[in-house]
């Protein structure tokens, strides 16, 4: 992974905007997960993730987004996750996993904020831990019965890996 983040972010007036460049994966999603968690803790409830320049994404990244969407839905303050500019394989994957049922999928034009900043990458080894990968996949598995079948073996493997490292 290079030192430059593939995520550009901006948080203003209760809304968080994230722009993805290139591939979103377990190799680079740990800083994004931390950022999203921090934004929720600060009271932000509206999240827009822009996929216009995202070439692909993996299940760890998607599990993090599902976790965010579910957290916002369960919150007393409410909230919403909007997935913007999904096309091709990325849109197909979101629909196949049922993520479109818990997040808003939109192709409406939204101009990106001028204040976008690179999301800070703390170190070259700032990739997802086995526990983060496990939790992301468990979140996808719990989303619906179809995902349970898809991710059951992966979650079992990751669960054992996390237990072994404890």
C-alpha cells in the first residue's frame, strides 16, 4: 500500500462526505473505519460515500459500510448512509449482498465539497487487523440469509484466526 490515502473526506454540518479513488479493500480500509467511527461519535448522522472513481471494493470494506448503516439505523438520532455513483460491478455487488436495502443508493449529482482532505494514513502497515476483517464479514453474514451462505466459511475461518491470535 502506498502512503497516500485513496480516501478524501470532508465533514460539515452533520454531514460526512467520503470520496473513494481506486480500490477500497482490507489493505486500506482501517483508517476509513476509524474515521467513520469518530464521525459518528461526534454526532454526525448523514454520510455520503462517492464511488465515482472507485475501481473496485472487497467484502471487508463493504462490511464496514454495512456496520455504519446499521449503526445509524439503530441510533435514536437516526441517520442515513448514501452510496453515490455506484455503477457496473460495484452496483451489482451492493445489490447482490442486499446493502441497497439498508442504505440509499443514488446516482443524483452531488458536487463534492471543496474542502476535501486526504484521509491520514498513520503507517504503511495500517491495514485491517484479523479482528476488523472478521467483524466486517460477520456483519455481512448477519445482514441476510443469502449472505450467511456466502460468508459462513470465511467467518468461521476468520473467527478461528482471531481466537488463535488472542
